[in-house]
């Protein structure tokens, strides 16, 4: 199961999301000092929806921008490419959520006419028209 499909099933769960804004991975110490301020924005809220691009809508959000005081928001939409990671609650039933319950598409036998290439424009023999030479120019014109 893809990660995004799993996150789509996590609607109405309270999560913490860390964003990627302005963090240089080389500047992050291996053992961070707990007294130092966070280097990125932290969001804590309830998932409303997750799109296939991992765009996430949260409600009842507490947003803590890097180096600032927390701000409360009713809703927020987050672009999927700006999310560093999700912190899921320990009480989340992973066993049931990770079961892939989507039906697999069955391979139906294709008709003989559906096979192969071509058939894009004009039917079986090309685009129609008056015939004549193909390529550049108008031909020899006899």
C-alpha cells in the first residue's frame, strides 16, 4: 500500500506535521539540544482530508512557526511537497489501516480490434485527402 493511500484513511485522526521550510540538513546537529528552538514549522491538528499529491487539510490547528509563539487556526491547507513528516498518535490502529482493501482491477480479455498501434486519425488508412506524395513540397507537378 502506498503511503498516500494510508494517509487518506487517517481522516479524523489528530496528527503532528513538520514542514520543510528553511531547514538546511547539514546545519542540523546529530544530537539536537532540547533547549534550542525548532528549526521548522510544526502543525498539530486533525486531518480533514489528504489528496493523492499528499496535500493535507487540517482543522483545529495549533501552528508553531520556527522561533515564534504558537498560533491557533480553524483550518489550514498544506501543500504535500512542503511536508517533511507526519507524527502519528500511538493509539492509531495500524493493523486495520494498512490492510489493502481496494479491489484489484481484473484483466479482461481485449477485443482483437483494440490491439496494436494506429487508428489515431481518419480510420484504417491514414488521414484521407487527395493522396499524392508525402513529405516536403508539392511533388514534381507533371
